[in-house]
C-alpha cells in the first residue's frame, strides 16, 4: 500500500514538472505560452484576434501572460453550437447539427477577421520617404517606407503602446500601438524606440527613429490591423 502511494506521488510530481516546463502536449485549439511570446504574436500565429483570445480565456490583463500558460486560440465548440442553434432554429435537428456548427465557426472566423472594417480610422503618415513596397495581404502585410537612418517615425494615430521590444523575429525593434478595440498599428525595423509599453501617445508624436534592425535596408515597415487582421494602410492614409 505504501509503495503504491509513493508511486502515485512520484507520477504526480513528474506530471506537474512536465506541465510547468511546457513539454506536456495541448489539445487542438489550444496553445502553450513560450518564452518571448506576446498575445499579439500568438493571435497572429493562430489567425485569431487579440480580442477573441482575451474573451475565450477570460483574461483580465492581456499584457500579462506567463510561460507555460495554456490558452484557447480557437472558438469554444459550445459557443459555436449555441450561436448557430439560435440562428438556424427552424432546421431539422438531425441533419443540421454538423452543418450548423460549421456555419457558426465560419461566421465566427469572419467576425474575427473581417475583410471590410465596420468603422474607419484616420491616419497620418508615420514617416517621410519613398514607399518602396505596397500592401498585398500575402507577402507584404503593410507598406515599406525608405529614408535615411534616424528619420523620425511618428504615431499614425493616438493610442497606447502595447509592445516596444525586439522579440518578434523579422520585425527588429518594433512598436505596436493600440488605438481602440479594433485597430492597431505596427512600426518595425527602428534604430531606436522612444516610447515604452503602457505609454499614451498622440497622433503625430515622434515615437522612434528609422533604422535597419533585422533588415538589410534602412526603412520603416508599417502595418495597420483591424480585429487582428492586416489591412491596407494606404486606404486610411492621406494622399501626398
């Protein structure tokens, strides 16, 4: 009896250690937080919006996630089924169970990553220079503006800095500003970051200096995201 109890305690200890180290597998629709992760990065990798992940996991502080924490990154099945049942209550129960869940998942995905924003945002140009690459939604998630090193980078709209670091591969020294519940702007490859996470900035405020961090050319890579999805920032920028 004593030997059995000791074995159980050892097994429980090993399981807890594996979970703490993040090596225990997670099921479909879930993700275990790794060192260097941000909620923005996790949402982008799983094609979800930051707002959805916050809602699905009841996060009180989206800026505070821990290594080893397991997050839901896909809509809960119960949520999808319930919303679909209400929308298609007139269909037969046997034939519609699978199709209604699928339809609800599609509607949920469309709501999280809309192709046409429900509201607009007015931006100012984040830097002077030549636009050397435009948005195409696939290979280019934003626009690239080339100029000399140290060229001022400005906040395209007022908001709160939610990321100021170099932890996202391919972006170098990166700033992300949250403008409201739907819109974010990102400013990559900077030489210097002049604002910190949590800081409130005004439209047109100098926030960085253009550089070539994690890039082979001096330029600003600028992105506009609506509900977690990249959209063409040129549509919200004034002509020049």
